[in-house]
C-alpha cells in the first residue's frame, strides 16, 4: 500500500513492528557484550571491592569551596548571625563525605593490589580530620594566590571577580586540596579531583607537584604541570605553558614511576604563553623571564631573560610582498 494512503493507525502499527524486529536482536548483542566483558583485555571493575565515586568527589570539591571561600559558593546567603551554623554544618557534611571516599580509596587499593591491611576506616577518618585541620593554612595560601592574580591582572576589578570567575583560581584551589590528600598518601582521589578541574578549566596540575605561595595562572587554557615539578613562590604562568617530562620510552610507566622527571621553577619567575620547559634536571633560576613559545630542556641561571628571535614576517599587498618586521616597514628601513 502506498504510504500516502495509509491511515495514521496503520503507520504507527508499522513503526511498532519495525521496532520489535530490531529489539528481538538485542539478546544476541547483549550476550556478546557480556562475553567480551569477561575477557582479560576488558577494562572493568566488577567485584566486591569498593571503588570511589566521581559524583561524590565533585560534591566534596563543592563543599571545600563553600568552606574555603565562605559566602561565595553557599546555597544560602551567609551573614554574621548564621555563618557559624552554616559553616559548622558544611564542615560536618564534608567530614562525612570525605572520610567515606578516603576509606573507599584505601580499601580499594588493599583489595585490588593485595596489600597488607592499613586499617582502612581508622586511617580514613584520621586523614580526613587532618585535612580539615589544614583548612585555615590552606585558606591563607589561597589568599596569596588570589592576591597575586589581582596584582598581576589589570583586567581584574575585585577579589570577588577572581574567586567567582577565574579558571586559574578554580584549578589552583582544587590542586591545593588534592595536594593535601596526595601528601597523606590517599590513592585515586587526588587525581580524580585535579582531572575534574582539568576538564572544567583546561588546566592540568598533577596533585604531586609542589607549588609555593602567590602562584598565578593567567587565562590558563592548556597549562600542564607534571607530577614532580616544583614551583617557588610568586611564580606566574600564562596559557599554554608546559612544565613536562622529556620524551619517554614505551615502558616508562614502570621504569620512571616516582622518579624526578619535571623541571624546577624558582621564585618570582614569569613564563609566557606557549613556553615548554622539560626535564627533571632543568632548573629555571629565580626572577627569570621565559618568553612565549620558548622550548627549554636545559637550566637557566637566575635573573635571565630567554626569548625567541623575532620572526621574519611577510606582508603582501596585491602582487608585491615585502619581508621584515612590521615596525621596520612602517619606518621605511
């Protein structure tokens, strides 16, 4: 029958028949998927051992922001009358959520890698309490980061603007929380935290990196800071900066794990956009300035400026072309 002459009811019936024809094939597809999941090469976590929850980790990050920056990220407005109540409630909720995930992470490693018992619950509660005790000092160092962002950016109109909207401050805050957990040897959680920040901001900071106070990341997209990087105080990075490792062999994961692979950046260094600094023996001396798009695999002494030679530009006007910098063309040289 021509579809133009079919009734609405017969068309709907026909759609149902088509759907059923394909649904009848699903059991075979499901069986193949399940069978494949049982193969060794399938990455799966189907076992009785616990595993951390990414959704819970995001909730924990949000709670940290409520407590570190009171009044900025709370659902309710804080004032001098209700602050103690709300802050106390947030800390209590954070302790419950954080300890649960820390315990799951420790227990997961014990089961997964057949490690000796670490008394997971006791250790998880102890670590979580220590992290909460560190919040005042965490706030203090983050206050220097906010100040550095404000001091170095003429476009910043207030601290509020920086705390609310700057991706660099978001990524640095998450990093500093994750670094605390990393310091206490909590598995999985620190990387989940910093990779969440990486996904939101494009800024990739490994929680194992050591970073001093008054740290600023301007704009930030594409910044990469490797695990064994050390950064002194009052360092500023711009977008696209990589503090990474030299080219690694195929089996680097086993050979070089936990070894020094990333550079050291001393105090008051500025590194402009697109610069790449590689290697565990590379040291950028204090107060140095690394220009945009510079590639470095060797150390730089203090108080040094490193920059690319000025590129030769080509300007075309119709069929004519001229070489040289824009400034030289304008001056007629």
